[in-house]
């Protein structure tokens, strides 16, 4: 029997956390953070490192790590996942390269803090490996290696089919892109550890407390009002639920399945001794990991977007999504065909209209936010937290000058255009993948799909 939802498999692995108390009525703080995922918690962490006597209140609608931070694929990559050129408006190539370098530094920084603070997140240093299994994917892979090296990601390189198959035996592999210096984590262990550290440093995390309105100096919640000179909104994929923010970031769905632990003879057939975080170059790509205990996870979009920015029910995925993920599992890892699927779950991540992450802060109102990471938030949230901390403290640093700071973008269209655009895009990406699987170069359908929803 496959367990569905229950937030994520990662909590089945470690157990749900002991609930913290809700807000006990109106309160005064220096800084109020809305949302206790990686973004909110990293912001609090660095704020308290800089100024230990700050009174920080984090309000969280369910529990710390309830959102994507407790459900993701555990890829801690530091990769630059957005369109470099879109950050050039008002900035320079050198500025974008500085952001690429800052992103690259996040993996070491997360590992450093985990080590220093005693956070056991199953963090394992490894490579990212993205396989190409069709000629079109191979062409895309080669272009990606050139593009990322151009922008300064020196740890990115291509390897041939033989070397790739020696690492992980994915049938039909024609080559792979390797990114060195990344890490695999158990995401819920990371976010739970971070919450404990932040709390021990003096922050208050008020759980089961939903912010219903944010205004300069005031966060109104269903349990009382928090007054604070700075307010940091860290609600990523859930942002559309807040009044005034319904069309800021679209909640894009991502889903995963995990097998039962695989026996040694199956692992011998697959290989994967290096525990690389592994994905493919399909237009509707997948992301996989080999877990601490020898399970195999497969993640992909499934149903990409629900009408009117609706959000899943505690991570419960639909049957069609599970079928699609199982098809990917069987295609890439035929040796695991007989494996039971122990758990399936999903979550939402935030996507801005231009598919580019941003950190915002307005000194006039004292309100800031970070997110729109488009599926690369495990590492990015760390950089965002450091940057938000500097901004909220009024500091001008190398981080506050990066091009994603106060990067402006227009709102998503009203429904039904939003639904049509994103659903249309993924239909075209899937059609492109089917066409590419029959041979030939990259299908133009994917480019049309990207254009349709503004991904470019
Ligand atoms: C299935 C899945 C797989 C992913 N895989 C990867 C991966 O492998 N690598 C990677 O880099 N990224 C991945 N991502 C993206 C990454 O997980 C997110 O970008 C990142 O966790 C965002 O962190 P966050 O703190 O900004 O948001 P979240 O973790 O979503 O936290 C937001 C918090 O705000 C709370 N909240 C929302 N609204 C309110 C309110 N009104 N009042 C109070 N609290 C509120 C929520 O309950 C939640 O706890 C994945 C995402 C998903 C969904």
C-alpha cells in the first residue's frame, strides 16, 4: 500500500515534530517573519547571528517545515536556475556573475552551519548528474554546459555515455552533465534542525498561527497581532493565499514517489555508488536521489498547476501523477520495476511571472520578502536569508547589491489565462518529449510552451 500525502515521506522517516504553541495574543517584536520554511528560518538565523538580542517572532500557519522545505527532493545544488539575461536590466554581466558565485557558495555555507550547529540532515557531498537519453536531450545538455560555464560555473562539465553508465545505469544514456561540489540532504531533517537552532538562539516560532494581512509595522494573524519595525514574508508557494499577493507567485506543483529500500542485488544492477543527485534533460525533467537507507526517490511535475492557485491537501497527490512518476522510475531504473512504492506526496513552489527568483525589501515600509526560486530553493533560501538579514538591518553589503535584490516583475494574468498558460506549457513540454523520444533534434514545441507561460 502506498502512503499518500501526510506532508511527505521525509516526515514518515523521522516522525512529525512536536507542535509548538500558537501566538498567545498581541505581541511587540523587532522583526516578524511570516512562514517557517528555509527562507524564514535562515533569515532568523543570520539576523540573530548579527544581533543576538533581536526579538524575532516567526508566525507559521501549520508547523515549521510544513511547506516545500519539508517535502523537496533534497538537492542542495547552489545552481543558478534562472535566466541570467533577465537580471541584466539595471545590472551588469559582472553583477550576474557575482550572483552565480554567491549561489555556488551556498552549498559550503549550509554544510558549514550544519556542522557547526550540530544539524544532522543526512548531508552528503556528491555530484549532480543530469543524463541525456535522446539526441535532442544531448543537444540541450551540451548547450547547457556551455551556457553555465560562460556565466562562471566552473564545476560544470560533460561526460560521455560510458562514464555516465558506469556511474548510474540509466538505459539509453548518451551522455551526462556533471556538476561538482553539490550535496544531497534529507530536507525535513534540515528544516527541523534549523528550527531548533533558531529557537535556541532566541526566536519565537508561533505555530498554528496564520497571517491574514501584512501592513507596515503590523502582521495580523488569527491568534493576535504582531507589531514589528520589519516584516519578512517567507511564504513562497503559499503566497497567493495572502490578500494583495494573489498573482505575485504562481504555486507550481511538484510531486515525488519513494520506493521501499532496494536490496543489494538491485543496487548492483543500477550502480549509483556515488549517491549523485540525478535528473534528466527531458523538457518535463525529473529529479531523483538514492536515500540514506537505499530507497530511490523520483520527482517531477505531475499535474503542474491547479486552477485559481489552489494548493494540495497536506501533500496528497493524484493518481495520474503517481502513474507518471512510476513510469519514469521504471524507464530509468528497470531493475527497480518490482519495487513497492512506499509513499507518494506533493507540494508547491513559487514561480514569478518571469521565472526568476528575487529578494525584496522596502526600507520605507520595513517589509521584505524572498522566494520565487522555481524549484531550486534548498540552496537559494540560504542566500536569500543572509540577504534579507542584511537588508532588514539596514546594511549595505556585497549581498544587498546582487541583481536579484528588488528585481521587479509584473503579476501573473487573472484566471483562466494563468491556468491555460501553465497547463498549455506543460502539455507542449510533454508533447515535445514524446516527439524527441522518436529521434531528431530539440522539438520547437518546448520553446513555444516556454514562451506561452513566460519562461522563455
Ligand atoms: C516536491 C518539491 C520538490 C522540490 N525539490 C527541490 C530540490 O530538490 N532542490 C531545491 O533546491 N528545491 C526544491 N524544491 C523547492 C524548495 O523546496 C523550495 O523552493 C523551498 O523549500 C522554499 O522554502 P521557503 O521557506 O521559501 O518556502 P516553504 O518551505 O514553502 O515555507 C513557507 C512556509 O510559510 C508558511 N505559510 C504560508 N502562508 C502562511 C501564512 N499566511 N501565515 C503563516 N504561515 C504561512 C507555510 O506553512 C510554510 O511552512 C522542491 C519543492 C517541492 C514542492
